[in-house]
C-alpha cells in the first residue's frame, strides 16, 4: 500500500482463505476457512517495519499479524499460533529462548526447471566444485553478493552470530543470535526474503529447498531451545549445581511425544523428505543424545547456563513461525504433563520403532490428521486447514511423472 495510506492508519484487509493458499496458488474447499471467505485485518507490528536497503526506490516492509475483524488473532495465522504458545509459557512465569540455524544454496539462474541447479560463476571465472566446506575463503567468489547481504542485515537490525560455508556445493549457513521466539521467527523470515532479493540484484538465485541437489547434503533450519524464568532470567534446564532439572527431562519428553505427529509441520513439502531419507546430519527420528548429530534431538555441549535442546528435524523450507511454535508447544506439553524421555543414545544406534518418524509427506499428513495432540495444541480449524492445503500440494506433485520414472521404468516389461 502507499506510504500515505499506511501512515494514515488505513486498515489493510485480506480474504481469510489466503492463509490456506497452497504453493501452486489454489485453495482447499471453503469449509476450511469459512464459507463466506470473509476478511481478516493485517495489523503491522510496530517493531517490524523496515525500510528496504536493497530497493532502488524507497520501499518499506511490514510484518503483520492476521487478526479477525473482531480483534482476536486468526486461528489460521502461524504468527498468531506462535504468540499463543509464548503466552502459555508466560502464564507459568516462563519465557522460551530460541535460536535458528538456517542453511541455503546460492545458484546461477535456473531458467529450465528440468535441469539441475548449478553453482554460479565466481570472481575467478569458475564454478565451485564442492571442495570448499568450512573454508575461510570459500565465499570469495561471491564476495559482492555477501558484502551486500551483510550490509542489508545491519541496516535491518538483523544480528548474526556466525556465517559459514556448509557441506554442499555453494551451500551456506547463518546462525542467528538467540532471543525471543517471535523475534527470531520474524528475523528468520525477513532474512530469507533479504537473501532472495539481494541475490536477484546480483544475477543469482538463492534456494531454501530442503534438498535442491542430488548426492549433496540438504538444508536445515535447526532450532535451539531453552527456557528461562521471567524476572530472574535463570535457565530452568539447569539447577543450582549445574545439573539437568526435571523440567529439562520433561521438555525432551514432550518433544519426543510430539515429533511424529508434528513432522508435517517441520517438513512441509514433498522435497523435505528427500533431505530426511539420507539421515547423516538430517536425522528423521525422535531420539535424543548429548552432542550426537544423528539424533533428532541433540543436547549441544555447553555450560549449564546455556543448556538447551536442539531440534534438528526442520528443514530450511519450514515456516519459521510454525516450526518454532510446534517445537515449543511439544516441549510445554511435556512440562505440563511431566513426561519422561527415553534413555539418551550415544554412538552408532538403531532407531526404535516408537521413535521413528514419517518418511513421506503422505505419511506425515496422515499422522497429523489423526493427531488429537495437534488439534489440542493448535486447534481443529488450523490443523484441518493445513492438512487440506498440503494435500492439494501432494496431489499436484503426483499429477506429474518424473524423469526418473521415464528413464528407469519405461523399459520394464
């Protein structure tokens, strides 16, 4: 909308069904968002209004809440769902603290989607060949792009902890500083938008698919989680002697209880499961461990004050609001019901059947659809609408025959 209209406080309204629009552009049946498809109000968060530093003409970006016209948050809003989870912690005198690690690929433009992505040509005139993981000079070929990314992050107030080249060809990772879950979800969302916009200026393509390249590690969005007391700021996962508390165990127990039901919230696309079916560092399980990257729930090595639980299931394609909300809601469920986790695993291990997770989008949606826990924590309207939208996307995928099927199966008798 125009700057004048925004500053005058003009209300921006949006059809309710847009919150369930699928990625191809269509909508599930109107019964999932109200047969009248009435309007919602988009209410800008005053702390999340940002002039866009990469825009040649002055433009600003406002992150909004989607509210019913009666004033309450829409049940279909993922940002609203996260705010409700945070409020449930606050009612107990607790505040969750999170940090996200986001991985992404930088590619050359891909005008033919039937062809694989390729790394861009760097300043040295060559394409990266995959030997740059964790190298101190690995992004030099993309220095102009990353220089503008850093400048735009600073202009938008996005603090960064570390930035590195990851395992994949032209794959990178950023670690955002820990803080309030809503703030981190906003920052993750804004950073992904920034990446794509700055990449276009530099003739590049940033891809946040979970698995854009075959035979290459996928991209995750790990979520680090701890809980502090409101007021004191004390980490309730550690006691006065620096030992893990009962609340720490219960949080892990809740995470384990919810991971299978919530897999479709952490891994929302068909491609998400391409990442998870190659389990090294992409664990499709609800096991927990001290500093073992094969576990879906990892306890990183840290001091007692920084004791935290890392959820390693979400991919870079996950909605940050929804993934953080689902992970924190599962942990709170464990605290409220004093759930005990399984035994921690270490080293090489076999995943027990009760800790295995759905390995396809179809299986994950079926599990979510049947989940009473999901409906209890997020509401029947949200879960049924989400499943309906994602089922449309899955059906669209199955409407196409892949090159693998033509290449491998056509010659079969």
